[in-house]
C-alpha cells in the first residue's frame, strides 16, 4: 500500500496533477496546458504531458514513478476497460487507452482511468461537500457540464461506465449545436462555455449595451465581463446571470425528477461565478421541480475543493484500485 498517490484531472484547456495523502491532504501540484495536437496517434500528445507531470511530482517527493499509484480523470465517455471511447472536448485523445500508454511510458502497472466528473463526485463524497450524503449529484460546470451520480452511497456507473453524462441532457429541442453532434444540450446553456455563448448572443442582440460600450465591440464582451459586472450590481449583467441560473435549475429539476437526489454539489471552473448563479438557480428550482413542497428540502451547495475535486478524486481512484 502506498501512502500517497497522484491524481490528474485532464480538462479541455489544462491538466492539473496533484500528489495526495490518504487522508486527502494535497502535498504538491503541477499544472500544464492540455495539448490538442492531432498529428500523433490518439492520446500520445496527452500521454507525453501527463508523463512529464507524474515524473515531476515523483521527483519532488523523492519517489520512484513505478511505485506510486496514478489516477487519471478524463472528460467524456470512459469505458470500464479504460478506453476513452468518445471525448468531444479532448478529441486528440478520443479512442485512446491512456492508462496503457502511461503504463508503458512510466514502466508502471498502477495507472487507472476514470471519468473526470465521477472522480470529482468520489472526492466530494469521501472528503468534501458530499461527505455522509448517500444520494447526490456532482455537477461540474466548466467548458461543458460533467456529472457524477452517487446513489445509495455508490457511484452509478451504468452498463458501459458512461452513466452521468448529464451535460448532454437535451433541455431545448432544436437548440444550440453541441460538440457531441446534438442540439440543445444542457451544457450549451448552463456551463462556463454556455455563459460565454449566451453572452455573445446577448451582446449582439443589444441586451448588454453598457458592456458593449465599455469594450467598443459586441464580439469582445466576455463571460468574465458579465460576472464581474453582475458582482458590481449592473442590471443587464445580472439579467444574464439570472438566465444562466434558470437553465441550471432546469437541468437540476430534471435530475431531481429522475433520481430523487436531495442534494447537488456544484464544482468545476465556473465555481467562482457560482456565488452569483446559485441563488437564482435555488429560487427557480422551487417552481421547476415536480412537487417541490412535497419533497424534503433540495439543497444546492458549492464543492469543497473547487477546481481540485477532479484531480483529488483521481488520486482516490488510484488508492482504491491499487489496494
Ligand atoms: Zn451535447
């Protein structure tokens, strides 16, 4: 048994690698840009970056790479056998078996892969905002929306390992196109990417006049401009944040209807804007959830580990599968 493990959360823009103790303490971290170089075989460019991160962390802590269990959290459909079957936000690694590639590069048999949001759910359940809660859904708001479902205290994996792809739940028939090939997916409305898309749309339609005049061009207004202005109380920005809160609540109410989960943990890169969005989402849930008053209270909280949940959960997966 190892006292430490390495967990890496591979996102669409960056890979965060942490070395973690068994009690969840983070002992070190390395951040890198996620490569999207499709000239090599699937996953090779990603594997090279992750190998470098693992070697750096092992060296910093005086460990041999082959002796440390490693967990990798990946976005998209992760098969139970470790293949990343489909990854719209990481297309250069789609189809790859990153565990096998890293195993060869590191000379290690201790590399384990899992869906990134499942990792986040496991970390929050073990150490964070989902501790002691047997039924909750982890919702990670980043470029897209990831999901990890904990039911009766266990991660729901589904037939192939693909359960919890909540970002591609359709919330608007014939709506905005999605990288998955579908239309109207929840992540096109309620994620960081969704806020960016709604911002562009609102700026072009003249609904963000103050922000457009500050930037000089509707195309230049960003999601960050909207959240900063909303925090200062600018009405037009608050209206857009309220809209995102409604879309978030719509998806949560669908999940509550299907799963009867009483608790949602919101994490991911949009977490920093969560303080603004979540009060609106909670308000709308009351109307959107079927029989809201007949149910025990539904709670929506932010994750305890923010953008670190995925990497911490990947480290937890490494501990559990290596034992
Ligand atoms: Zn989609």
